[in-house]
């Protein structure tokens, strides 16, 4: 008997993800992913000077946000007192209309 000349089907396939660039190894028989190789990471910064500058900027921003939150907390009592005084003034200026109607009262 002469063996057939048909090409042999591969046991696994390697497929590259077009979205992220990762490589998947797929078993043909079970149609399951048997291996995953993540895409190589891109460098965030080209050199150490750029990375250091970025870190200093983040530190300055973080410090600024902290100072703002401390100032807001210091003035919190004054702001709340002014809001209360304004709400009290509005309550005194509005005409007293009596009790508000409830759905239960309309039956």
C-alpha cells in the first residue's frame, strides 16, 4: 500500500491577537487554548530622566491635592454654618403654608 500524499494537519495552531499582540497556542483536536504568551510591554518612558521628572510631577500634584483637602477641612465649620444660616433665612422668608398634604390625607 502506498501512503496517501495528503498534507498532515498540525496538532496546534499559534494565533496572534490583532488587538493586543499576544500569542495564543490552540490545540486543534480539543479547540482549547493550551498556552498564552502576552505581548511584550511597551516602555512607558524612554529614559530615567523622563521617568524621574514624571515621578516628581506626580509627587507635587499629590501634595497639592492633600493641601487642598486640609484647607477644605479647616473651613468646613464656617461653610456649614453659612449654609445653615442661609437655609434658616429662606425658611423664615417663605410663607407658612401649613402642613404639607400627603396621599393618605386625600382619601
